C-alpha cells in the first residue's frame, strides 16, 4: 500500500464530486458511500460561523456498483 498520495490527486477526486477542494473539512470513503463534510458558506462565499465555530454541511454520496457483466449489484 502507498504511504502517501499527492494532494493534486485528492483535489481532482473532490473536484469530480462537484465540490471546491478548499471548502472540504473532511472526506470519508466506505465500501458503500463517500461522506463529505464541507464548510458552510454564506452568500458572499465566506465560511459561515455559529458560536465562533465554522458551520459544516455533511453530504452522503452513495457509491454505485455494477458487476463485471454490467448488472447492478445489491
């Protein structure tokens, strides 16, 4: 297993999800989904704070799997 991954590869993956990499607080990948925690932005594009802490938005993105023969897996 690799010991590290270049930031550019991670940023490219996040960008493919339609998210600005600078707005991501954390990213978790499980066998069934990708969970992204991103900073909540106000109307001006600045990070929104609640009680002095940056507000977060959590998004669960299901991972679609198909078998090698093209049929959907459960």
